[in-house]
C-alpha cells in the first residue's frame, strides 16, 4: 500500500505541489506570527537584563514603571545606597516620545539614566554616556555615532549605539542622561520613574515596593496584551486554513481514485490499509509544507521592523502540529474510502 501511495503522489504531483506551496505559505506566516509574539518577550527581557538590576523600586500600588505613569523622588536612590544590603542604586526614567532623525519622525522609548551608574548602557559602537546633551541609541533608530537626534525640540549628540535594544513591539530605546530626561518628563523636577537596585535586596522603605526583573518584563508586556491575543486568534485561523488546503486536495485525490479503491476492495484489499495510504499522503504533504515554511520564515524574518524570535521549539512544534493537521485533513477523504462499494469495480 505504501508503494501505491507513493506512486499516486508521483502521478498527482501537481495537485500536491499546489497544496504544499499553499500550506507552506500559511505555515510560514504562522512561524512569523509565533516569532513576533515571542519577540515581544525577548526584546523586553533584553532591555530589562541590560539594566543589570536585581530589583526595581516603584511607589506602592504601582504595577510597574512602564505600564503606569508614576514617579518617586530621585534621592531615594541615595537613601537605598546607604543600606548595607544594597550594592548600588540609581534612578531611571522611562517615557515614550517622538524623535527626529535625519529629518524623519520616529517613535522612541526615552530612558533617562545616571551616566556611569547602574542602568547606564555600554556601547556596541562609539562611547557610553558621559554628560548632558549626549545620547546612546538603539540601532533601530538608524542614527549613528556623531549624528544629531532631536527629542521634543531638544537636540542630543549621538555618542554611542547599542544593538537589539527595543521594547513595546520594536520601538527603539534612546538613552539620555537623567537630568535631560527629567527636563523632558518632569519639567526639571528631581523625580524618577523607578529606582534600580543591585544587591541582596529585601524590602524598600514604607510607601514603596520592589519588583523583580521578571515582574518588570511582565509590566512591559501589558500594553501588548491586545496584540498578543490578536496574534493567537490569527494563528488558530491559519491552522484551520492549512487543514482545509491539504484536506481539499486529499479529498479530491480520493474522489478521483474511487474506482481504484473499489477494485482493491473487490480483490480483498482492506479499507484500513487504503485509509492509511490517504493519511500518509496528507501527512507527507503537511510535513513537506512545514519544511518549506521553515525556509520561507528564515528568508522573510529580516524584512520585519520588529524582533522575530523563532527558536528550535517553534520549528519542532510546527512539525508536530503539521503532522496532526495532515491527519485531521485526511478525515473527509478517509470517510469516502470507507464507504466505497466493491461492486463499483464491475459496474463498467
């Protein structure tokens, strides 16, 4: 039966090629959507880890420094540094804004940090922050060291660049000195969005609470919850579309082979073996489409303006679910085979 199945695939190769290409495109989009959803978390984790803090202190009752507009005195950092269980503490300001780069407007996440303190970035290219009026930018801004970037009418000289530093769905980070960020966000008042703390930190002063790095990542992802739900819905719909594509071609193949199935039943062939042959066809088509999708996703990933994280687990899940889709897609054709009357073999 396996030989007959492979021969039929060879005979109907055009039909199955169409199914494989169609399902492959759908699977590729599924991989991209999965990568975008995973990329939201990857970029958030990268930005939070780059701060190097063990805890993020915020006002009590505030869920996090990124999802809520809150502030606390920047001097809290000095008070926390005086504690024996704290190695270092530094204020940080985070606010979305619009920057002008080479005459074009760009949405950015402005992050104010104390130069050469906890949270201040290094530089993959150029120099780190040192003084007011300087900026270290994410490479997604397109700005290079030596260029000028304007935020809310204030010019900053780009002295350094960091790679892969974004959050909120590919929005690049622009690091500026704390005093400059205070002028942008708080009209120059000595406030901060959060205090970064390093050390065996337990609890801050009354009226404050401390978040772990994981808690801050979850806070950073909250504005993207709606987008993530939309992606999940689209993924489910695409699995259905892929099953319909493969199922339709498999069913048409079964209809064209009704006479063949009748002859095989008349000479003692088992319905189970014929049904298994159709299932193998559908599963093979799905798995080949999955392999095609993997190649397409790798080729398409660089064109997206936000991180697309496709790990090995996503590829393995695609292969496993694609096989399941093939089995499900073959159900209609299997039902047609089981109902074939052997008498059709002698009907002329």
